[in-house]
């Protein structure tokens, strides 16, 4: 299990190849393993690498599929979860501010803690809601594991 920046993940993979070694299983923790250049740089050498993801374009959810298709149409590239999450976090903040009726940080934090009123059909993350506990983490977070095959990320869990 590795957690690496993009340059480190690529350096390890290139050294594995140079040493004619590959671990029986490699599970990356997003970071460099989810960078847009990982599979593009490594090609077939990226195949079989597993990594965690915050989102995948194979999520069975209409909102996710629509966003993935629009992004692909406009850019020619697949949308990476960390890019979508950066935008989606802004949407969640706007929902919390609207719910709180103010930009006061205490009221906004309370809205996050009570849970955000968001139509699940509009949620590309396909979560069971947003309730942020005392640690600040969403209690309804999800785990996604993806694997490279033919330079494409494929969801293997769930």
C-alpha cells in the first residue's frame, strides 16, 4: 500500500520495471496514482494497479453519468474524482450557507452538522447524505476502489 505524490508514484513504477519487479498487489492511496498523467505516462505498465478514489465515472447515478459525459465531451478526457470533489465541495458549502441563512461560520458549521438538505438525484457523489460529525468528516462517506486496465480506471469496489 502506497501513498505518493505523482512524481514519486511514477518513479517507483519506473524503478519496479527497471528491476523486473512488481508486487503481487499494489494499492495506491489516490495522490499520484490518480493523477491524470499516471496511466498516460506508464501505459500498460499501469495496468493492475489499484487505488482508492473519491469518485469514479462509473458510479451508477444519473447526475454522475451526466457530469462525466459533459466533461468528456468538452475536454476529451475522463473526469477525475479529485477534480469533481473540488467543485462539489463548493456546491455543498453553498447549500450549507443557504440552509443557515447566513455566512456566519458558526451557523454554517451547525448546518453541516445537522445534515445538508440535498436531493439525492442531484448528487453526483451518490452518497447517502451529508452529515458532518464532531471530527468534521462526512458520516456518510464512501469508499471506492478502482483499477487500471488498458490505461482506463475501472471500479472494482463497490
